[in-house]
């Protein structure tokens, strides 16, 4: 059996099984696909594929279904990700461009992915540790209070109202706030957060003695805003799609739903992706380290501003998945979200 024909047979089995959810027999392959050989030859090819662990018989029938290893070979041998139609791309663009802020972008993205793929969609909020500071604004709210507003390149906005000591006089208040705003943005604007935090702490030590108390309080508020729980968060949609694919799971969807409730688990999985911004990652079945997800596949991709990935998004569903279409949808949505973030960072 030639390697080329073996891959053709495997590809045909995967395609038919994904489409029909029924074990695939040699006669059906010959009838549906132009393999150029007899049913007996296909049966021999299938026997060898089974020996290699790429397909197996779920019961005593003559049909075969792909294994996790078979899906992996199929995905790895995809020559290119199937492009979406112009209409599909236009619909994605128009839907996402209507977002008014980062929360709306995330909400629209997760709902769009679930709708496009009919799987469970997972979108990670941009991590501040991977983002850069766009601007820090200080807004006086009276002699003893300041609003500290942190604007991140991803469009995320964090704000804190702080009490300052000593109080700012009417005569000097605007001048002090203006001076602090300038010095803070001079060291932090356009800088990755981890480096910006270090620079801001150093700024306190070099500031004028009169400015240090207020500056120290401002820097402390910024640090608090950047370590809150919301920094690492995922949003899900489409969990009901698992019920529609119930026959694809050997026992029940209970363990999958339990794993999905553990957002720390999802963050860890998404965080293990490559930093290459244009690479779609596919983790199939037992390749998932979480036991509750080992009957599923996770198709994901990073998104970000510029060339840096600041977070990831993807879909999770049964291993019997239309991988080319799902990968195309995930890639298209990730690219559009990245474009939106780039627009936010340049405005």
C-alpha cells in the first residue's frame, strides 16, 4: 500500500465519519470517493491502517472509525486551512466591528464562535501581563480624591478612586496633577505592564519630596488594578451544543461540563499555546491533559495587538469534528479580533 493512498483512505474515512457519525465500510468508500481501486484493495488498506492504530472497529460491524491518532494524522496533513467565503468573512467583520468596548468585543466573539462552529466557544480576556500601557489618566475629584484611569493597548480600561494625603489645595491642585500625569506617562506609556510597574516604583523614589505621598498612592492603586481577579478570565458560550453531540461521548457530558466550570483549567490549557500569532493549535482527545476533556478536541489560536499574543480563543467539541471548517472559523475570528485591538491601540 502506498503512503499516498493510505492517507487518501484515512482522509475519506475521517470525512465520512464526521459527516454521517456512522462507522465507514470499504464499499461506501469506493462508492463515495474516487480512490481508483477496488473494495478489496480498500479493505486491505483499512486493515493496515487499523494495525497502525489510526482507525478501529467500534463493534463487530465491518465499518471503521478514526482514532485520536487518526485524527491527528488527518489534521497534520491538511495542506491548507479551508478559507471562509467572502460572505462569511464580511458577516464576521460586521458583527465584531459593532462592539463598543472590550467587554462587548469578548461577548460578541464568544457568541459568534459558538454560532459558527456549533461547539463550545472559549475566549480568554487579554492578560494585562501580556499587554502594554496606552495611557494613565488622573482626574481630580476634590481636594482629597483622585480617579486613576489605566487604559491598555487592548482597549481594556481599569479605574480606581483613591484618597490622597495631603489634600491638594485649589491653587496647586491642577498643577500637581498635571505634573504627576506627565511624569507617570513618560515612564509607562507604550511599555509592557511588567516593565511599566517596575518603572513606576522607581519613579516614586526619584520624584520630588512634595510629590511622593500622592505619587506613592497612585502607583499603589495602579498595582491593585492590575492584579485583580479579572486579569485572568475566560468567557464561555454554547455549552448546550455538547448535548446535541451526546452520542459522541462514551459515557456522559458530565465530566466535560465539570472541567469547563474550572476556569483555571481552561486558562492553563490556553496558556500552553505557542506564541506564534498566526498558528492554529489543535489538541485532540488524550492530548488534553485534563481527564474530563479527553473525549474532546480543542481548536484554538492566539490573538493580540501587533505581533504579540495577549490572549487566546477557541472552540471545544467532540473529536468527531469538522476540523478544516472549525480551524478556518477560529483563525478568521482571531484575526478580526486582533485587527480590532490594533485599531483600539492606535486611536
